[in-house]
């Protein structure tokens, strides 16, 4: 696992990957949902959520290119975003994609590309295919969120 934590950047220096994970060994440990729920009623997971100042809720579901989000997972995301929006806050779900097929290699959220997003009751397909890094910059500017600015 240590090899996954180091990558060589364009300037050939080593940089840490996963620096925001407190315990990489526990992060890599699967949580199994056996015997919780029945049939189509089962737990789901969210890949990443940023809640900012109790006013913004940005959720990210990461999928390999061409893979779709299961219906129940989509319901959970959209219902949560709808509740944030109904309260007068901002709730947005982003489905982002990657092309890494080797499960032993990490996927960097920052490099994933926007496939579609959900807010205010509807899904919109992205024409830009922005990276999450660019998306975060746009969110910071649009909503004037200093915490998202580098």
C-alpha cells in the first residue's frame, strides 16, 4: 500500500497521495452490508461529501467511465440534495468519472471528470467534462466560498 501513497509529479519529485486520510489501512478495509436491509432496500455509500458552513452540501459519486449509479443510490443522493435546497440552502450532487481499471491503483478525485450533476430537482449532463479541481474553483467563485479557494 505504501507505493500507492507516493507518486512522481511532473517535476520528478515525490508527493504524498491520500494525505487527507487519517488511517489508510482502515480506509482500505471494506465495510460489508450483509444482513442489513432486504431485497432492494439496502444501505448505500457516498464517495465524498463537502458540507460548508451549514449552507452548502456538495456530494460526489465516483464511477468508472461508462458505469451507472444504482437507482437506490441515486434516490438517496437526490433526496438529500432536495432537502438542502428546500431549506433555502444549496445541495448539488456531482457524478464524476475516471478511467482507471486497475483496482490496486488509487483514483484521485481531483482528476475525475464531471459527467452530470443534480440540483433543484433535475439532472444535467455536463458538456464541459471539467475536472473536479476546476469544478471546485467554479463553485468557490459562484458562491463566494473562501474555504474552497486555494
